[in-house]
C-alpha cells in the first residue's frame, strides 16, 4: 500500500460504527474514511461532525458519507451494521435472522461493485455472519475476518491482571476461544504471565493472592459485554476500538497476534465455519492461524462451541437454498 491513500470504509454508523470512526480519525489510521448507512442523512451528519473535529487534532483523515457501492475502493471495510432493534437477552444468536438478511443484501452489492479488499466484521452473531460474508463474497478466507473473541480475550486478560495484583494486561498472554457468545471458553493451558506458564506463576505467588478462581474469571470475561449492555443499553467503545485496531494492524502490516473469528479449513479439525482462535493480522488479513495444542477439557469445549456455530450456519444457508459446500 506504499504510495497509495489508506482507505477504510464503515458499514453502519450506529454506536459501534461511530466509536470505530472516532478511533480511526483521531489515531490517524486512514487517509480516507468512507461511512455508509441505510440512513443516508444520518451518515452525512456524522461525516460533517467528524470533519468539524479534525482541525483540533493531529489527524488529517478525510471523512465522507458515501453510497454502499463506493466502499468497494477501500482497502478495509469494517462491518458494524445491525438490525435496529433492542436485544432482549444476553444471547447474540437472537440477532441472527436480521443480521443474515443484512449480509445477503450488502455483500452481493459490494461484490458486484468490485470490492477486493478485506472485511472485518463485528456484526453479531459474529462467527456466523463472518462465515456468511466469506461464502457470499467469494474472497479468500484470509480476507474475511470477524472480531470474534478479540474483545473477550482483552476482558480475560484484565480479569487475570486484577486477580494477580495489577500486572499490565499487555504482559499477559490469554485467549478466549470459540464462539463470540455463551459457549466461548478460556484456554487456561496457554495462559502465561511474562512468558511464565500461569500454573507456575500462580504457584509461586499462592501466598500473596491465594488460589485464583478461574471459573469466576472466565465467567466474567464471557458475560462482561452483557453487563455493560444492561447498564447503558449498548456496547460501543471496546468493540469500536477493536475494529480500529484490526484496521490499523492490516494497513500497517503489523503482524499483531490477536484472537479473531477465522474461517477454518482443518486447523482445529473443523471446516465450514468461522470461530474464534488466535491469528496473525497483517497486510493480507489473516496471515496465519495459530494452532493451540488444547488439552482434553478444552478440546471438548471447542467441539461444543464449533458444533453450535456450525448448526446455525447450516440452518441459515439452508433457509437461503445453500449448503456450506455449495
């Protein structure tokens, strides 16, 4: 991308889209930010409002509201659109029907417009929608990425940090794996602090912190988004900044390792679905899927989560006259 303008598009300028746009503008991640929303007047207003803010920052990002098809010239499109209705429970799966309808509308339009870049998808239920974007777009799987359990993994690291005396979460390696939903789990066998396996770190400091309640930490990380939603009616800044982080990692060819929803072709013994696992993010999207050697308990949890996702994918494809292999 040397010598070319860095172009990022956002589909959906609701709470999450606005948070992502704010991070992109004020961190100067892109040269051009294109926003598109079914409410075109709202998109114009948001673009003008961002333009008003730029003179007071170091950013020179140009922000425009554009028709959906114009996003086809972007390097990265961030998908933050959801059916506008209230979530009535903690299950993101309740959003599937509306979100699938959105995918079947916008992906063919962008395909026909010639989009060849990278999708980063936050629309829930994230893993299922990520796979639908992959199927409908015809793009290589490395170019269709869900935010998946990226934010959940950040929450896990923060909970672990608090349990062991405030170690910087960035010094902790820990991942939530599986569905971005109720079946996700912490891969405790691969948690480390400063490179030291967590079992050893905990044993060394047992006199200071006592036995760590792993189940409580994992449960908190799993449902933290719902706790935010119950109190303020949405989540936006965490996931918005996660979208911006994905865009920055791709545009800068940063080779960051993060959890993400990745389409599987046998890496964890599965195919025909997208699911949250550690990946390397770079210029081409997912540069590598990292295969963790999960223990027996974790393998069972992964299978249960994958089976759940696959079932909903197959059901959704069947409703539209397709199969995972078609």
